[in-house]
């Protein structure tokens, strides 16, 4: 009952209670919607049901549990009415009727759920049917490129009315169409003629041919059969030329539209961008491969168009017609192509050219840029040719872009020659053959064989070479140039037909073409050459007589055919080549992991940068050397350099005079001369050598700190080149001369420590000289008696003579202790006679030579003894006492020398630390920069299998990545 009241809108639900509007009986429930309808306005059916259970509204309301028992849900409705109370009369029939009505109402109310479910199910079925029908339709998304996105943008810029007016009218097109009835009549007549000739019967008469021809055959009866055939061919040729002109006009307009499209920024030119990037990606791969030294039998088999031909056959002219610009240097009969030139042709909005290693763009529409480009190509060719050679195998990479240019990569090779002329290298012919074979032996290279039509075919060299490389002609395209001269010079034009049909040469080809590349003038433009070529073939009997077919002539048809063949070859072979480089990369990576597992894969450039930083760090360490270290090294090396001169040329000549006044005068004169001429130069040499040795020492120490020995050659070369470039500041020499002169002029020893230091310096020097002198004397006289008995050594005859001479001279020195440094002649004679008396023949020169060493030792021993006496002579020196026994002028001399060494070392140290170290660092940086730009130098200085393996890995990875990018772009274009 609760359900019925609720459906009838007779329940009031608020909070957790449900109350009947009629009887106000409250029934507990969960939710409710507020409705207020009086009992009198309820349907009689619900009012009857209400009174059935509750009676009159004035009666007492049952408790809530009663309402809950009967009205909670539909499931609790009684299926049968309860028994009527006694005396109720006809209430049983009324109760039964009311219950049937209630059940009917419940069933009817469920109908809305049935309808709702039907609507949902029907909608789902309809959607599924629509999807099935939609899947049955073909996918047309692949054909969106037919109508690009930029069409609507261009429509706003292009005047469509003007473009429509530029197109030919239907009447004009109808005029261009041939008279097919007339052509049919002519063909019927020709057929009758041919049938009569083959059967041996006379030609058909006009009356006999009337059954096969039309009624207008009477107008051809007046002309001969040959004239009719010529007339038919002329009509066909004229019609073809009319179509050709119309197509050229449309292509010209289309070219302008393409230029507008390519000039758009990034909107609506996706398709053109893909084409442009394709050829650029492919060209980059070829550039890398040209520099790659292949290992593991990995070869460059990627397609490119190889242009070969005899010298002056017109190769360069054909390539210029394809590129639509006169970009190559030209010469009359001389060799102009001296190295391979790789030309990458692509489409672009502007007609420009640029080199691979240069950012300059040459505008090919300007004559001055064309001249500059030709000059640059010629310079690059001559630069690539080594001294003593005529041609080079080094490739020059050039890119040409422009509207309407067919995309491809061509390589122009030096022309094949038969004889080496004067001025050429003796191996020029063989070098050209080897270069041509190296390019043509690529199984995927397209060979564009150029043959000069103006010379006899038997003189051709390149055809034999091409037939050797491609005997079946599966990748060769034959081009006959200078057809205009060939037609004029040849007595039999059918010879040209034999050439283009492949019947004259033994070589085979995919296609044969005949072109005209101008009148031979170097000043002709591309447009004038095109016009001349078109006019020639329009009036040539080669086409008129059917010797050449229309698709075999003009450089335009040639470029289209070469481009199609090139891209076909690329699509067929590029993935296979990518797999080859993938396998090569795997092999190289495996070798690296096995041999160098803990080292990074640094190529030559990266290793050079690492070595560069190490060398610069070593140079900076020179500035960290302490001043004491610099001065000690400079002072020691300077004294080693000048000590011999000081002792032999200054001290000994002055000291042997045995006179103090003469000693000082001699010393002053000789010191002045030495300072003016030699001492500053010697000092700078010592400073420069010291800087070099310290630099080398730091490099050697740095090398020992777990550094890579792969840099040893580079560091040595940098050190040598930096030292070679370094020049000492010449102005420092003048200031150094003044400083040294002032130091040597000072004779005042101020304190006893300086005096003692000078004596010590003098003793060390004299003892060193005495030791050297004794060694010389020992070598002269041989081993003494102890060495002879203990070491079993013997004297030579010369040593025996010198030993006897020494004994005689020592006896003389004992008799004359104050003897001078030189022997008189009578003394020499006396010594010789004394030796002869003992049976020793001796030469006077040997006597004097032996005396020099003996007297030197005697003098140095006396000087050392005098030095010991002068240790207590500072007091007399300070007070200027004159005492012949304690005159210590030699000590003052050595003090002056010692002080000069100290001051010179200090001056050189300041110049080294303040100036020369920085200049050396600058020189090292310049040398490193120069070496870094010279790839050949780096290849010589950084070597080894590890370096080469890293270089190969880098190249192979780069090639593989670019090939994969190119293949992906190629698939997108498909």
C-alpha cells in the first residue's frame, strides 16, 4: 500500500518518515519528497484503498508499526484479501475487485521501464550498425596530399581569374587537336601501299582504295605516295610540337607557383620539405663516406650518378644543363676538371649554390656570383692537386638548389684521355682511369656515359671502359652530345640512329639520349641553349624521319630519366647498405669492449682537446716555480757556460803576468770586451735553455702521473714548435749589458762573509780546473806503475814518449819555480837533447804541448796555495796595505764574477717570470690552435689502433644514424 500511495503522489517523505496525506499515518522510511494533496482530490481508486485499510478519516489511526507492516514495500502487499468479518455482506467482491485493479496498475506502471530499456538497447544497436558501415568504407586519408593544406592559403594570394585566363581556351585546345579523320584516311592509304609492296602487286588505284578510305581520297590522288607519307609525318610532328609548347608554357607557370609555395615559411609545404630534406640527408651521408677509411670490408655502395666521358665530350655542359647554371670553369681543349666534383641537386625557392665547408651562397641568377663560383671551383681543384701531379682524387662537394631542379647526386669526373701531353704528369692517364673505375665499380652507381657526337665513334675510349664496368648495361645511360654538329658533318644520318639504338657500340645501356648543349660559345646562357636545342630538334630531320624518338631528345627528358633511375636505385639498395654499416658497427663495438673495456670512446678530436688542456696546465705550472729555484738554476748554468772563458781568457793570462798592476789592467780590459760582445748573448741563451728545460721537465713529470702515453708525440711536437717560434725580447739584451757592466766594475768587498764566499768560489773553480788538468795529463802519459801492475795496463809508444817528456819538464819546473808560462827555444832544445840522450826521439811541438798542461797544473796548485793565504787577507785589503805576499787581486776578480752571476740570474729570473713565461704560454696556445685546424697534423701526432678504432666507430655510427634518418624520411615520402 505504501508503494501504491507513493506512486499516486499521496505520500509525504521528510527525513526518515513517510506520512500519508490523507490519514496522516506515519511510516518509517529513508528518503521522501514533499507533496501536499488533499484526500478529496485523490483518485477514487486510492481513496477506496485508503478507506479499506484505515476506514474513515475520522477514525483512529493505527500505530506506526501497522503502517510499516502493510505499506513498507510492494513485496508485503497481501496476495489475497483477508476474510471479511461476519456480517460484512458484499464486501468480499469489492475487495477482490480492488485487488485486481491494484495488480493491473502495478503491471502498467512497469511498462515505462520496459520502454526505457528498449530505447537504450535500440540506440546501442543503431550505433553498432553505424560503426560497422563506417568500417566498410575505404580509408581515404592517404590521399590528403592530393589537395594540400596550402591551397586555400594560396587562393587568397593568387588571382584565380588571372590564372584561369592564362590557361588555353577550349576552342584553342580543339584547334590543336589533329584531324583524326584525315589521319585515319592517311593510315588506311599507307596500309594499302605496304600490303601491295609485300605482296608484289602494284599499288592500289584510287578506285580500289575507295572501299577502304573515306570519300575525300580524291584530293590525295594528285600527289605521290612519298609526299603523302611526308605530309603525314609533318602533321604528326607539328601536332606534337604544339602540345610541347603548350606544356612548356604550363610548366613555366607551374614553376612560378612552386617558387611561391617554397617561399612560404612553414605552412603547407610539408611535402616539398620532405623532398628537400631527403636529398640533403643523402648528400650528407655521401660526404661522410668520402672521408671514411673503410675497414672490415665495408665499402661505399650507395647510389650516385657518375658522369664519365672523353675529354671535351661535353660532360660538364650536360651537368650544367641539368643544374640550370653555368657553374664550372671552361677551357678550349684543355683539361678543366682536375678532381671529382660532387654536385647535390635539390629543389628550392632560390637558385643558389654553396660548398659543403663554406657558408657563402652564390646567387646563380647573377653573373658576378657565377664568375666567383667558377673561380672558386678552379682554385679548389688546383689546391687539391699535389705538386708534380695533374689530377687529384680529392672530392669537391657542391650543392645547387633552385625551383624545378630534379633531385639527385652527380659526380663529375676528369675526362678520359688517350695521350699524355706536355705539362701533364706521366701517370695522368692511369690516374684518371683509376679514379673512374673506383666510382664506376660501385654496383649501385648510375653511369652517365657522355659521347661526343661530332667525332668518329671509333675514337671513343670511355665506351670500352664503361662496358667493362657494366657489361650488361643495367645501370648505364648513354648520352650523345653535339648532335647538331653530328647531323651537319655526317654523310649518313642513319649512323646517329644506330648510336642511339645501341647498335654501333658494343656497350649496352638502359636508355639512349641525344642532346645539344649550345653552339660552343662560353658566353651562352642556359636559356639560350635551351631555345637553341628546342629549335634544332623542331627542324631536325632526325625527328622528322623517325630516327630519334621524342622522349630521347633534350636535356630536360634526360634529367627526368636520370632522376627517376637514381631514386629507384636508392630505394632498392639503401636499406641493404644500412644493414652493412650496422654489422660493421657491431664488429667495431665488440673489438673496443674486448680491448679497451675501461676507456671511453674518444676520437682524435676529443683526444686532442684532452691533450690540449693537459699541455696548457703544464705551461701554467711554470709560473709556480719559486724565484730561488729560478736563480739557482740560472746562476749554475750561466757559470758552466762562461767559466771556461773566464779562466782561460781572463784569469790565467792576467795571473801569469806576475804583476798586480798588469793583472788589474788586463782583467779590466778583458772584462769590458767580454761584456760588450759575448756575455749578454750567453746569458740570454742560458735563460732560454733554462726555460725550455723547465718546460720539458714539467711535461715529463706530468707524463708520469698516470697520463696517457698516446699524447707523447703531440706534446713533444708542441714543445718543439713553441720553442722554435719563441723569440727573446731583444730590448732586454741592452739593459742586461748595462747591468752586467756595472756589476763587473764594482771592486769593493764590504764585509768578511763576501770575502770568504769569493775565496770559496775561487777554490771550487780552481780545484775543478786542476782536476780536469790532471785528467788530461793522465791521458797523455798513460797508466802509472800501480795501474800497470794491478790492472795489467800498458802504455802506448806515444804515451811512453810523453811520460819521458813529462819527467824532463817536471825537473825543469823544480829548478825554476817561478818560470813563465812559455818555454824558450833554447829550453826546448835542451829538453829534446836530454831525451835523445836517453834514446827518446821527440818533436818540439809535443814538448810545448806537454809543457802547457804541466805548467797549468803547477800554476793552479800555486794559485790554490795563495788562495789559502788570502783567507786572512781581508784586513789588509780593507785598509789598502801594500804587501806583495798578500796581494789578493785574484780573489777580488772572482768576487766580481760571482756578483755578476748573482745579479744576472736575478735579472733573468724577473724577465722569465714577468714576460717570457707568458709569451711561451701564448706561443703554446697558438701552436695548439694551428695543430687543431690541421687534420693531417693531428693524424700524424695522435696515432694508434685505439685512436683509429674510435674514429671508425664515430664515423660508422654517424653514417648509420643518417642512413636511418634518410630511410625514415624516404618511407614517409612513399
